[in-house]
C-alpha cells in the first residue's frame, strides 16, 4: 500500500490538471485507488487519466450530482471566495456536527487535522469541490458512505455499501467496520 501525499496546487489549476500531476507519482501498474472525501474526487479524476484496477470511495462523491445543490450555488455565485480560510480551519460545535462526531478524542483529532491543513490548499480544494463537474464513472467503482454523512448527505448518493450511523468522519468513528469492508473488497478482487 502506498500513501499518496498531496502536492501543492497551482493557484488557478483545475482538479483535472492537478490529478494529472498527482497521477505521475503513481508507479504501480493498474492500481486500486482509495480516496477519502475530496481525495475520492481526485481519485475519480485520476481514474480518467491512468488505467486503474478499481476505485474505492470513502465518504465522497463519484459525480457532481452527488454533491449538495448548495455547493453548486456557492460555486456559481462564487461565494466561497468570501469565506475566510480561518473560519474553515477553526474547530467549533458546527464542525463536530457536520463531521458527525461526539467523542472527545474524535473532536481533538478533527481540531488537529483542521489546524494542520494548509490554508492555500484548503481554499483551492473548496473552489474545486463547488465547481466540480464529473459524469465519468469507472465500472470498477466501490462507494462506501455513512448513513449520517452531513457534508455529502446520503440522499444524494448511490453507494455500494452503507456504514450505518456513520458520518463524514467514518474512517475514524467506524474505523474497524470500514477496514473490514475494504479488506473483504480487496480479498474478493484478488481472487478474480
């Protein structure tokens, strides 16, 4: 397994150009891509560039129609440009609500993640999310989503597997369940 580190985006770069640059770091032939949240959207873009064995999305969207209409409106009106990154990086009760967390350890982890997120990357990523246009879905796609996700609500999503009572932070709050499911998917794939 190889963890693909984010690279710094070029300020006016599109998600597809970013995916092109990031895909150059993938040396495995026909890899299985696993993408979480925005990383899943980037994985979808990479899957249009290189030959992949499978794409596994976690708490993500496979096409723009799975994102809330509010995000599209924000993108169309370019309202995201007026939200200070300090607000997006700050940890508060609404962050916990939207990420679906209640345990103190999870709140502390989210706070740390938000603090460590690069402000320029965050600003760029939000712009890409609210303006994302994708209709290309690979045949070999597995989509795992939490039933209580408030950032990408399940009502918009057609997942392959649903993690019950899990929010957007499901890889932490329901880690064992997600891990077991991914292992089963990968083991089944290896047998074919």
